[in-house]
């Protein structure tokens, strides 16, 4: 898969971010093994804790549509007014949600600053020794 295209979708999804409290806007684009893309943005809440990250929005949209197998996710984020984006690593809760559905040694996490500038990590690199479904078998 062309990661520039996945990042482009994440950048587009970021435009929908609802962030009246932090002003920090995140977009994600999740690629399924069958080649479909589900996007997500962060959605904040006046009570703060119900806030949903962009990555989890994408995962929950996909899983609620019956998807269970994922290849990669592109993530972009930064302050609303930022001229240039820095790399935006996923929070611990989102890494744990990835752990539920993705193979840690294979799932690719693409952190993008732009379509041209990105870094690729596996889930295993960002969540070493993660607790997942295998532990409960
Ligand atoms: N946020 C995400 O959407 N994804 C992450 O992985 C990190 C944090 C959001 C949550 C909140 O709306 C804002 O960024 C600031 O924490």
C-alpha cells in the first residue's frame, strides 16, 4: 500500500476533529487487510474523560462494520493553528486497542508529518510485551 495515500486520508480526517478544549487535532486512517480504509478524528467532550482519540474512532468504526483484520494505521496530529505538524505517537489506550485486533510484530503504525515525511513502527515496537487476547487463552 502506498503510505502517502493513507496519510492523505488521515490528513483529511483530521479536518473533522472536534477539539474545543485542547485545540489539538488528530486524524487517523486505518487500512484493513482487504484494502479498505476507515478514517477517524478525535472527538472531545465537556466532561473531558469521554474524549475519543482519532485512532480509536477509526478502529471502532471499522470493527462496528464487521472488520477484524488490519494491516496499518496512519496518524497525523498537531495544534489546530500549527503551520507544520510534528510526529504524533498514539496514546497508551489506543495502543492497547490495537493490541486487541492486530498482530504486534506485523501491524504498521505510520506517523506522518506530511505525505512525504513519515516514520514507520510496528505495534511491537510501540507496545513491547503488550497484554492481549493471547494471554487469556
Ligand atoms: N489524541 C488523539 O486523538 N490520539 C492520540 O493518540 C493522542 C491524543 C487527542 C485526544 C485529545 O482530544 C487531544 O488529542 C489532546 O490530548
